[in-house]
C-alpha cells in the first residue's frame, strides 16, 4: 500500500547585507523564493531555476537548512518545504520579480516579527543568518 504523496517545494534563503529576500504570495503571506520540484529534477537545480524565474537572480545554492511540512489551510493541502542557503553570484542592484507574486522585498533578518511569515521560513532564515533555530 502506497503512503501519502505530497508536493515538494524547494526554497532559498538569500541574505544580502543583513537582509533576506522575501516574496508575497496570493494568500498575502511572505515566503522564500523557490518552487515546485519537477519529476527527475535535482533540488539544487530546481532552486536555481525557480529563483531565476521569480527574481531574475543568479545564485549559488549552498547547504540544506531545514525541511518541514506546511499545511495550506485555504486549500487543505500539505506541502513538503525544503530550504537551502543561497548566495548571489552578482551584486543585487534593484530587486525585480515576476508576476507570479504580488510583491518582493528585502527585510532585516532581525525585524521579521510583524510579517505574515510561516515559522519554518523563520527557522531557515535564522539558521542561514547564524542564529539559533
């Protein structure tokens, strides 16, 4: 008997001068950039592709930070979230984003308390920034 099947979303923590890049989704939540793992795709390749598609940024995918299951209440579905640390290959310049999201922003790592941001993302950001999880 087969077990449950969950979509897998690969996310990246991109830190830039003490700030993290976040995107606002259609549920008005802030999230890390990244997206769904395609069949046969390696997680690091997925993340590189997704960040380029969403933010037009070229990154180096670093170490695994966290893995957790997130329940999207609005659609009553669970998604496995896998987070990696990422490093920009080039200076940021201006922050652009695709129409897939409502907004994008740079947020101070120490000032995320007021954001609608799932706890698993907070944990991954803290780990990438060298803080306790």
